[in-house]
């Protein structure tokens, strides 16, 4: 087993860590996957998206990273700007 796998297994042995990990996988990773997939389909780098949004690449990196960390939830307006930079529209649905 690789070091990363060992560390992950050790961390996930803690019920609180496991619950948060599962919440992130269930609630936040699908959004991150959708955002990264859309950027890849558009063939754009973070810097190119940032330029189209009128911001800097680190801001786009923070936006994408925020979906992983859960420390900050981007506003709908920010996600709309991100989508527009990719030539897409943001659609929010409750299922």
C-alpha cells in the first residue's frame, strides 16, 4: 500500500473524518467534476478562464479549490461568470 493510501485509510478510520469525506463526495465533488469537465471541454486553462472573467488565474484556482475544501461557497453570480467564460450557462436544479 502506498503512503497516500495508508494515510487516507488512517484518516478515514476516524468516524468524524469519514462522515465529512462522504459528505464532500456526495454533495460537492459532483459540482467540482462538472466545472472541471466543462473547462476541459472548452479547452481552457485557469488563466484563460480568468482573463475571460476579468480576474486573475489564482482567483479561478481558489474558486475551483473552494469546491473541494468547502471553506467557501462561490456565489451564483461568480458561477454564472465562470460558466459564461466557458461559453455555457449555469443551471441550478433541485432533485
